[in-house]
C-alpha cells in the first residue's frame, strides 16, 4: 500500500529483515534496513521523493554514471540514546556539502526539504534498525548519480538521489600504521578533491594496496606537485600534535572540508588547546619525530570519528609515535561522541533530535 507523508510517497516493505540481523556482531556497512529513499531528477526538476523497500536498482548500459562518473555521496550517522530518542549530528552541513559536490560535478542541487524530510521520515520508519550498543549507530549514505542515457560526453539529463542505511557496530581498527605517499596524488589543484565524488575514492585504492603490500594500513597523502606537504590520511582529514599544538592543513580544492575536522577545531579551541591551520611539511613532521616533539597523529572522519596513528613510514624509515597520557585524540573523540549520543550538553547546537 502506498501512502504519503510530508509530500513523500511511502511504500512499506511487506516483511522486515530485522530478525535476520545479529545486532551483537555488526560489521560496518554490510547489512541494510528495510527501506530506502529514492528521488529522481527528470525534465529539469526533482520529482516527489519516495520511500520504498530496499531493493536493487535497474539501469540501462548507456546510463552516464557508467561512462563519465557523475557520482557524489555523503556519510552520516543516526544515534539512539538510552531512552531510544534518535539524533543526527550536523546534518545540515552534510546537505550543504552534498550540494557543493553536486555543483562541482555538474549535478543538479538537491533542495534542503527533500533531504531533511526524506531522511527523517526514513529514520522514523526504520528506527528499530538503529542499534543502541556502545559505539554502534545507523550509518547513513545519501548519494546522487547520473541515470540519464547516452554515450556523448556531457552532463546527464536525469539523476537519481538515494539514501540507504546500514546498522553498524563500533568502528574501531586500533591504531594504524601509515606510509607517506610521494608518487601518487589523491587530487590536484583545480580538481575535485574537495567534493565527495566517487572517483576520488576509486583513485585511492591502488596506491593504498601498494602500501598494504609493504605492511602499512593506509597512506598519508601529500600535495600533488612537490609532495612536500601533508594533506590527508587515507579518506580522512589529518591532525598532527607537535608539543602541545594541534596542527591540520587548510581546506582547499584538494582537501575535503570534513565535518568532524571542523568539530575538532572548535572543541579544541574551547578546551584551550592551541591549534594552527596551516601547511604542514613532511620535513617538519620527520624532524619532530626525531627530536621527540611529535606527540600524536590521527585521522578524523565520520566513520571512526578519530583514528590514532601509531607509526608513519617515510623513505624507508618507520617512525613510532609515543604513548601519550591524556592524549588529545581520546579527549576530542569522547566529547564528540557524548554529544552525538545525547550524553552531554550540546552547547554548539550540533545535535538534531529526530524523534522521541
């Protein structure tokens, strides 16, 4: 039966998969909820969004996503507190960034009400899939891709916006060992590095595979011309602590404007932690590792929030980072997750209550 709510057409799944999911052993992003949001762009406008049972997508071989890669996405989470209330975190920043990516990839921008009404309705329908175990959450993947047909090299005339969700356990891989990359580049000046475009991530896989073969978990990306300046850690923004100063590179057309990154900078300032947003040279980091002033390195992103780095490799030498008591990484992660799970006051206004 089809119904309509908030100008959204709703088709409920006939049966639920909820009893097939082992919530005590959730991998990250591998099982999915009963429903998904779908909205098509045709004839120059976004059509009425629909919530339908989670299902495969049918596309013609000539769909332009397969040929010219017009595809963007976001990563978000929904959280449940101890009273089963549902929350989002800085969700309007995700919508804003989705449209920044859309603009760069010549994809039509998505109205805020389609994003928010569709997302909140979807979460209310599939709220039973949001896990409550510590560190668990519902991972949310909004994405847009070119569904229009044709082999000519031009933007598509039709697009599809989808939100799919996956209940996921705690994203914890321990401390990681990274290799500073000097041959391959994640992005270039004037490119699409600041957009969450699918091709950005596809291009990372091969250099990362090479690093894994050498015994590393991930790569540290450097600038595309000189490879002298540190930019990102794998698919995350990077923070480096030298003495008691927390450093991160400035955003640019090569670096993603991470939502976790922005949150960390604001919280660190409130805590009285000295921060510097500036270019960070590999030479500076290696020198700090050698003289003992390099205290911490960590990635920052939606999935893990904060991912500590234990070792970095550079030109055949590995540099181990010290175990630091009262480290910034744990302190900042705990503050962010306490806000996300409604365990503390949110003086920043980042937490959004979906439902009681």
